[in-house]
């Protein structure tokens, strides 16, 4: 983590994600008890945990580019040096390693949203290793969900599926319905990308079942946003990828409503894109354009490359209708927004 050259150079390598996931799973299944003693106190760990909650809130509300640099400085300047003063085999040390893993994972997630994919992969691998040292199986499984999503987004659905399955196996040593729900959702997305419709639909059902068992009061802070807004968007995207617009639109609207209630602009923007996609499958251009314009309205208010990429994808899907005035107006507007974003 302290070798900045390692973190900032290179490209995304899918094989680099798969091997650490195997190491993590083997370590989880062979976990041992912690020994007491540590020079770091519980109060210091609590402060770091509070900072994580603040940074996670900033990411959810404003996008990965908003506070990524601030979290980088906090993590490398404050948190990581403290790891030298503890053993992960002590209770407090394990808690500190968990806190460091949480922040490193969040930094990886922010980097994905900010389209810094190689950097994100390195942070996520380090986060997984920190979670392994801490013995926090649920957190490690959550990190694998993020790694699965990145692999799928970059065109590696088979590896994405493997990462999600590994995460579910790891949950045999931990209890987290929220993490289980997101891992099943990750499986659903990967199956859909692979054209495995039956397996994708089954994974959605399993994700819904896990979602029904979620009690956020008993889940860790990192699970806070594994909720209706997030999971419904994943289910919506799964069905959109399967060319099943009715289910896709239903889940997308559910996500939009929940995200709107929480003012989670990025999540609503992404779900508006999915709603537009489902309408285009039905050749309902009016509904698609309403959702598309709303997605643009939201995307320009957050610092999220994912939102811009979704708008770019939506523009390409609507471009065949450019002979229609309303579609051409959207195309021109989206083009201007994307050009402006590239200049910032």
C-alpha cells in the first residue's frame, strides 16, 4: 500500500483478481482465534470507523470522484501507518485491520466509479488481504462482490461469476444477509452477461430471499447501502440484459423511488438509464426519452464516470431514432454533456 508506483501504474488484470480470492477463501475456512493485546486503543479504531461512515455517505450522495482524493490522503497518512503498531492476532489489532480494509475497499469502489480501473483493482486486492488478516469473512465477501462487479463491467463475466461464488462460499463462516443478497445479485448479473437466463433468474430469487432477511441494525456500516435502491437496480439490470423489459422496468422504478427518497442521485441516475433501456426494448420511445433526460439531469450533479458511461451507452441505444425530433434533441443534449465532462 505504501508503494505508490505499484498503485498508480499498470492495467487491470483479471487473473490478478481471481488468485487473491482463492487465497482469501482458504484463509477464511481455516480461521483461528485471536490473541488479546494491542498498543492501539478501541477509541482510535472507533474514530476510523466514523470516518469511514462519512466517506461512504459522501460517495453515495456525490459520486466516487467527490472525496476519493481526501480518502486517499486519510488512509495513507493516518490509517495505514497505525497497522505497524498492532498485530492482527489481537482483538484491537483485528478491529484496526478491519477498519483499514473497509476504507481501502471504499477507495477501490470510488476508483471504479471514477474510472480508474487498474488503481481500483490494486486497492481491492489490498483490501481483501487486510480483511483476510483481520479474519472478517463478511467484509472479505463484500470486497469480492465489488471485484466481481468490476470484472463484469470490464468484460469478464466468467471471472465475475467465479468471484461471486467464492464470496458466497466464504459466508459459510459469517452471517450477513445483506452481503449474501449482493453476492447473489452479482451472480445474477454475471449469468445474464453469459446468456444463462435460467441461472440468472434463479440468482435474482435467491437475492430477494436474502434481502427479506436483512436487518441493517445488525449489519456492519459497509452494508448500509445494500438496500432496496441498490439491489432493485441490480435485479433491473439483470432483466434488462436478459431482454425482459417488464421485470426490468418494475425493479428499476422500485430502485428509483427508494433512491429518490434518500437523495441518492447516482443510484437514481443509473436506474433511470435501466428504465430507459427497458422502454427501448418495448420500443416505447417516449418513456425511454423521459427516463433518459432524467438520467442526464442527475448525472451532471455527481462526480461519477459510471453515470457518464451509462449516459454514453444510452445515447448509442437511442441514436437509431435520430430521425425523430425528440430523439435527436436528446442526442444533441447528451453529446454536449459528455463533451463538457471530458473537458473538466
